[in-house]
C-alpha cells in the first residue's frame, strides 16, 4: 500500500511474497501537475518493475478521467478512487 512513500522500499518487493502493489495517490495526482513528466516516468518505472516481477498494480486516488486514462495507457491493472466510486460502509454478513 502507498508504494513509493514512507517506509516502502524496493527491497520489500524481493523480500516478501507480494502479489499486489498499490501506487500512492500522490503519484497519481502528479500525473497531470507541474511535474507531470518526471511523475509519469516514475509511475512507468514502478509499473514496469511490477510487471516484470509478476505483481498486479492498483492506482490509488483516481479523481479525474485524465488520471484514469493515463493509468490505463500505462498498463496499470486496477484503480481506486472517487472517480470510480465512493467508499462504502462495512456490512456484516449474516451467518
């Protein structure tokens, strides 16, 4: 979760059995901002690395159609964010 920020590190991809990598929303937001070119290069790199390692990817914090389109074009597997749906309350299954 939130890959590329905080305590996440490339070594985790090798050390732990990771099946899915979630790209932090700060990178998604930057795809169309003032640093769009360098942000896009970083996201492309993360997606390429994940593909090579057989790890699925989720783009976090998609708020615009332009962000969604960019992630789709870059080959991101899944997306989440307000553009796609609002958070839903938990429901309990009845046993």
